């Protein structure tokens, strides 16, 4: 019964969304603001309906209602409650509903929040968002209804794919979704501005924090995905240039480029066409990401999520891109900007270079991802593009970006002189040289790793120096204590120092990634009671233990880890057997230290009582996770900053840039 | 009408990308051609599951071999179990034309035996070594994968994913026909 009501709610939501497509435009042409208000209300009502449908599905999961075939396929009686909740987005239909729910929430926030401001574009923002709603709800009530019921009712479900039963899996998809979907808001504002022909900088300023929000969740979502792959797939890495990883990475790249290049529009009124292009592409790539994950068009580790709605997504992407670009080119006269970068040595040109590098990386990823399709279409050969292709091209571009963070921080807007740069870069370059020498003395020999260390320490030094100087100035002028000067400095320019904290996080992430240059792998078979020496550790295999955990049975090897005869830890790499799937899963054991992760996967337990292990020593991995709290803190800081909701000319006047 | 050439360039770009993905629907991404086709099948020696008999692949020269990789934990392997057994009865026992061999990878002997019993497999089954040497030599992506090895011990065809009856018959006939043509 509830399931049918849930379905009716979805149809009602579709009707309400169709109203949201039509009413605002009528309101504008007939100059009837009440119609626009009613569409804003409809957007909020839409959330109510979608929320009700989601509650119905969640109820079905929590009460093991296997009359709902989606629940039957993705859950089982013995599934822990946390994963019953996560199973909501574990399959196609549910994740589509989840997507719609999040978009409905964000749309309702937009409709509520901008009742008085942005009056000119908001009707068309609502139209754009409603079109996306119509697409998603149209799929939900036809091809992929998560509340569809079946008869007879089975006693038990098929169970959630055990690979998805990992804490990170409960959080990784929602985070990624939030990121993807939040980019719909800047996109909707961009389209609203185009449709209305109001192409000042208002949409950029209004959506600044939405963009930061989207970026944050896309970043966190991907880090959690890496965490999941690292702990659950058992091959010892966190990133494999799998098509689905690439699909999530591409909108992140263009979104990050957008995040930077809108600052040029905000501060210098430049790059308007470019920003419009970037947000269209980012939104298009967000949908493409879902399309690649869900359609099975490319071979991937995420093949568990395939479905038949790929063609619908593809058509939607095509329509969105064609309409958006047609609109943009119709308004192109209004978008052409008067400013260009004045000289090569200016902050503007570092932003341009930043965008060039991000787009270069995005293009490389795109090419590597679709190349198997190209090769097959053109030559008829099957092939796959592997990690070396991506690493060879992207590593240098990425290191270039890392260095650019440092250069950009110190260089001035509009014009910098060479002597100014030399004076400012003296100390950071010295810091880089010291780190380089120290690393070389400590035995790091790999050129790639040394480059990352040097460039990273240069950038970190710049960031600290820049901050230190600002604090010193405030301390001299304000006379407060050092900590209060530091606090005031940060609070006076939250955007700048939020960015600084994030960039520091980026340095950490690169430091962690550089460990990939010198990781080592060992495959061993251990007999009980016989210690083995591996990578400077001694490993003693005590025997196999079998015990239940959650709804799985674990076969765990008990291992004692020693270094120089001193006991460190007991580790339990295991294979887990789930009742609903005959395939055993690898549960890795990891001992994390600042220097490296000691990573053990149990390959097999053998008849003679021995255990075969795959051991990886992954240097510096933990440092990449340290980027995570810094991203969080930096974004929180940057979100405190309230962009001025003024038109561009006023901003320019205030910054003393008018007429420049 | 928009005159800008850039606009048409963008539209063309969209058309190419969308066309490419639309084309992607018509092909199966899993069918990566194995570089082993036309090469001699890597040799191995295995002991029959449950003990006893050993089998040395090189000694089967002269008889085409259907070499199936499977595992008790593999869902698709259940679907094809009956077909492989049928092929074994039709081409192996009755006419003696073909040898069917199943190698279980990453499996435990007791689980593999239970699986074989449940699906009534009577053809030669064995476990891959602890290190998975045979699977590595054949460049396996996963299970099931099936190799068709001709009389000369050369890999004739590789099937990724479960076999179909039509596919089995086609490959067996192709291997037989190829032989007749050579004679």
C-alpha cells in the first residue's frame, strides 16, 4: 500500500515539475509575479512528494518488504541496518530516486532562499531545474521505478553486493551525488542568465558558494571512493584510472577549473564566455559520469550498477549540451569581455595557465576513457587504456599545477616585475632545495618523487611565508597578540585563507601520492610458526581463525608483526564469505604509520595449513588522507565569505578597477 | 541562425561524442581480443579434483580441448555448468572428438567438489595451483572464461563470460573443419 502511495507521489512530483517548467516563463511574459511565486512553491512541494516516495522506499528496506522488487534485489533479512539504508542507493533505481531527492532538496533551498534577490533570473533558474526534475522523474515513473512491486513475495532478498558493504560505501555515493548534483545549481543560474539575457556577473557571485559546496562534496566523495578501493578491492591501490573513476574525475577537473576562473570574472570581469562554457561542460560531465557508471558502455569495476536506461541519459546529455551551447552563442555579444591579461607576469596569466592545465588533464582523461570506443569504431580492435598512459601525461601536468599554486599566491594582479618575483621566491626556492637535499640524503632516488617533494615544499613555503607576512603586518599595525593577529588576518579575508588551507591540503595529497613512485610488493606463502622477513619486518603466522562478523563468516589469518624483534601489532587479513553470494571477499589488514602503510591481503588459505599473502609497502599514503581535514576546514572558511551581490560595475568601482 | 563557426565546431564535437557512446551500446566492452589466439596453449599438469588421475595438457595433442576456467563462487559459472557437461557427453564420451577440462581458480577443494556435485559435472575438473599459475599464463580477466584449443595445441578461440550452446557447437565444428581443411 505505502509503495503504491510512494509511486503516486512520484507521479505527482512529475506533474508539479512540469508546472515548474511552464509557469515561470508565463509569469515573466505576462508580468505576473504570482505565477513565478507559485512555481517557487511548486519546487518546494516537489521536495515534499519526492521525500514521501523516498520514505516509502526506505520503509520497504527497513521492514524487509520484499514485495518491492528493488528491495528484493538489493537487500536481505540478515543485512546490518546501516547497509539496509545504504542499499537505497546501492542499485540503479534507488540511486536515481536518491539523485532526484538531493536535487529536489537543493532546488527547494534555491526556491526558498532567493525569493527576494535575483528576481530577474530566478524564474529561469526554476525552469532549468524543473527540466532536470522532469527528466529524472520521467525515468522514475517509467523505466526505473524503485517502488515497483512483485508477486509472489519472496521470503528473503538477494542481498546487497558484498563489495558495497563497507562503511566508505555508505558515504561515498551520497557524497559524490551531492557534488555532482550541486553543480546543477550554478548551471541553472548560468542558464537562467542566458535565457533572461542578463549577463553581468550576478550569477557568478550568487553561485560562488554553491560551487564551493559542490567542489567539496565531489572531492570528499572521490577520496572516500579511493579509501573504499584501497580497503575493499585488495589490490593495494586507491586509484586505477577505471572509466568510472575517470567519470567522476572529469567534472571535478572542469569544476575546479571553473572554481578558479570565475574569480577572474568576479575580480577582473574577464573570461565570461569561458566560464559559461566551463559550467556547461561540468554539468554535462556530471551527467555523463552517471551515464558511464550506469550504462555499462565501458568496462569497469563498477559493473554491478548497470541498467538499461543508458540511452535515455545519452539523449538527455545531447539535448542539454546542444540547447545550452545554442543559447550561449545566441547571447555571445553580451558575454564578450573588455579585459584580457595585461602581461605575462600577472596573477591573471597564472589563472589562465591553471585553467589550461586542468583542461589539459581533463582532456587526457577523457581521451583515455573513450579511446577504447574510438579504436573499436575506427579500427574494429578491442583494447583498453591502462594506467601508464594516464600517469605519464597527467603526473607532470599535476606537478605543474602544484607549483603554480605557489607562484600564483605571490604574484600580483595585473602586473608583476621579474625583480619582485626573484625577491619573493628566494626563500621558498631555498626551502625546496633544502628538502630536495634532505630527501636525497635519506635515500630517495626516484626523480618523480624528488620533483614532487621539491615543488611541494616550494609551494608550502610560499603559503606559510605569505600568511606569516600578513600576520606580521597586522601585528605591527594592530598591536594585538600574535594569535589574535593571526585570527584577525584569517577572518578579514576568509576567501583567501580558506583557499590557502585547501592548497596546503593539496600539498599533503601530492606528498601522499608521491609514495606511489617507490612502493614495493611481496607475495609470500607462510607456514604456521615460521617467522618470515619482509621489507624490514618480521612476520609470524599463527594460524587461521574462523569467526562470524555481521552477516559474513571470516576466514582470517592471524599474523604477528615485529620489527627488530620488537612486537608491533597483530594483524588479521581475511577472506569473508557472505551467505547470499558465494564469492569470498578480501578483507585487508593495514598497519598505518607516517612512513608507510604495511598492507596485507590474504590471497588464499592452503590445505597444508599455510597461507598465501600479498603484502604491499605503500609509502606516505597516510599523508594524502591528511588533506581531507584541511579541505574541510578550508571550505568551511571560504564559505563564511559572503560574496557581494552587486553588479560587476559596482564591484569594479569598489576595487578601484573601473576604467582600467 | 548562429553564424559563429565556433558554434558549429561545438555542435560537431557534441555529435561525435554522443555518436561514439551510442555506438558503444552496440558493442560489448568485455570482448577484448586475447593476444593468445593463434599461439600455442600454455602447458600445465593438474591432478583431478578429489585425487587420482593427473592430466598433462601436452599429452592431449591430437584432440581438441575445451578448457573452461570456473570457480564455485562464480555465479555465471552455474549458468554454463549444464552446457559444458552436455558438450562433454556429446563430444567427449560419445564420439571422443573433444576433451572438456574445467580448471577452478581461487577456490577451495571442498567448495569446488560440492559445486561439481550439485551441477552433476563428470568431466575432468582440477584446481589451479596456489599461486594461480595457470590462470596467469592464460591471462585470465575473471571467471568464467573458456579457451578452445585445437588438435595442434594452438588456442583457436576465447570466450569471455558464460558459454552458450550455439557458441560451443560453432567452435567445436570450426576446430574440426579447420582440421579437415588442413588435411
